[in-house]
C-alpha cells in the first residue's frame, strides 16, 4: 500500500516564474512537476559524480608523479600503472564524499 502524501511544501512566485513553471511542466500539473523536480534534486547526479571522480583521480596521479619526480625517482611503467590503479580504486567514493560535503556546506 503506497504512503499517503500528507505534508505540503509551498512558495510564492512571480507571474513570470509561474509561466515558466507552467511551460516546463508540460502535461503535468505544476504541483506534480515541482514534486518531481524536488525529488530529483535529492538524488546524486551521475554525471557530476563521474566527472569529479575523474578529476580527483587525475589530481591524485599528478600529485604522486610530481612528488616522485621531485624526489629524483624514476617512474617505471609498472609504478605508473600502480599509481593509476590506486587513484581509480576510491575515486567514486571520494567524489561522493566531496559532493555530500558541498551539499551540506561542509569543507573537506
């Protein structure tokens, strides 16, 4: 049995904003459209997570390569592959953590 919707959220908008919402709602009522938009806003955005994960992995690799080179180390193919694998292991969880921190106003 589905739960009954018993709570309400409301806001005031201008005539222009209302017209914009009507156009965006299409065949839905504005109320249903707004509910869908609000619920979707609470879900993680896969695209953002993927891009941030790749940027964080690249950052990890770059910093490790820079540190190794600054210490006079030679990076072999095997060592480079290890750096890439290590960066890839937790890139998505790090991205999710960063996005969650940003959503709550936290600072990493």
